[in-house]
């Protein structure tokens, strides 16, 4: 299969699964309480809300599918867009949160016969849309939720969440500025800056990669400059659909088991949680995600003994499903994509 496919090893699926399941298993041993579980009644309403959570998970993917469809100007079929979306989500699940699956998306799109220049532009635009969602949404949430409520000190993490959030948010603002200037105004200046910065002695080993990133910015800028509002509108709306659906999965899971009195605060807490997860060094945030969920959202769960069960259900719907789907589709994708190359 060659070097290109060598990145998809079985251990990249097994390792994050073991980490995540290990953390949840530890929570079960320490905190799971059958007495609390007996107080949870599974009714028809519960099943309806679990189904709603599943629909929100599909909404998350639907937003990305729509985005790829419009970014490729419908050169990719819906089936191809679904495949690229699932592959990209799988890539995100097996790489550290700080890396994500964006870098792999260039390869996935290229193998669907999208030119490399266009593929690179698509990845930069999706990255910009995602980062802009975070940058813009936070001040909007603060209009409705007091700052001290969003960053409550009642959790074990205390002020650590605020410190991590501030650092991650500033990084996202810097990245947005970099992408906006590079894609719409001065791509040559961004390339020059990258080359200069990566000539510093402790960064010199990445100089060639930085120069290529600068070239990619210039190519991407040519691809998207001059696009009208009708090009951006479906991309922005699909981005909002995807991220809001991602957060609302938890709201629906909570409502399946107990009354929820402040859905907006739970939504906003997840917003903070996802930004903080950027600093996670583990694949797909495994282990770290489960821990921060428990410390930051468990106060909304009235029965502490069922917190591990809720976390497990959340990760099954939003993370382990992509590992499972990826394990099914990646081997065939590698065989079809790289096999064709060998045969030609």
C-alpha cells in the first residue's frame, strides 16, 4: 500500500479506544452506583430523546457533507462527500486534538479527483469557518450567560478551565487572523513571514514544511478570491448546523434521563469544553475528554452515580462510532485509492 497508507495502523484505532475506555472504566469502578441507576427510569420519552441525540449526531455530519458539496462546487457527489466526511472524522479521532483531521482531508479529497490546489483551498476554508464559529459564538453566548456562571469555580478544575480556555481562544484568534490575511489580502506576506520565522535556529527543521504551507496559502487565495455571498452563505449555515448539532447531543442525552432546566448553559459549557480540548495531546482527546466532561458538566447530572454511564453514551455517539466506521471503510478506501495508483 506504500508509505501514504502506512499512517492507518490498527494501533491508531486501538490506542485511543483503550485510553478512553480505560478512563471511563476507572470512573465506573470509583463512582458508578447501582442504587442511583435504579432511580433512573427508562421510558418512552427517554428513548425518544436518545433518538434525538442520534439525529443531532447525524446533523453534525450533515453539516460537513453540505460544506464539502458546496466547496467542491458539486463536483463531488453526495456519496463522495459522505465518504470524505467520515474519513476526515476518523482522521480527527486518531490524531491529537491539536492536529485534527484537516491535514488528512487534502489527501482524501485528492483521491476523489479534486485537484491538490483546490483540495488545499477547501481545507483552509473549512479551518477558517470552524475557527470563526468559535471566535464569534463566544461573545454571543456572553450576552445571555454571566461570565462567572460559564466559568464556575464549583468544579474540581476551578480556574484552570478559564486559563486553558483563554490560551486556546487566543490561539484560535491568531489562527483566524493568519488565515483571513493570507486567504483574502496578503498571501505573499504570510508566506514571507512563515519563511522568516522558520529560519530561526530552533524551528529550522520545519523550514521546508513552512515554505510549502506558504505556497499552499497563495494557491488557496487564488482559488477563493472574488467568491460572492451566495458561495459563503451555505458554508456558514452548514458550519453552524454541524457545531450546534455536536453540542446538542449532550443536551438530548441529559433530557433522556433527568429534567434539564438550563439547556443554554449546558450548551455553552460544552462550547468552552471543546475549545479547552484543543490542548489535549491524546488521539481524539481520549481520556482528557472524559475527564473534563466529568469535572465540568457532571454538576448538571442529579445522580452522581450515573455520570460514567452518561459519559460512555456520549462518547459512543460522538467518538467511538467514528473509530468503528473508520475501521470498516478505511481499509477498503486505502485499497481502492492506492491500489488504482499501483495498477496505473
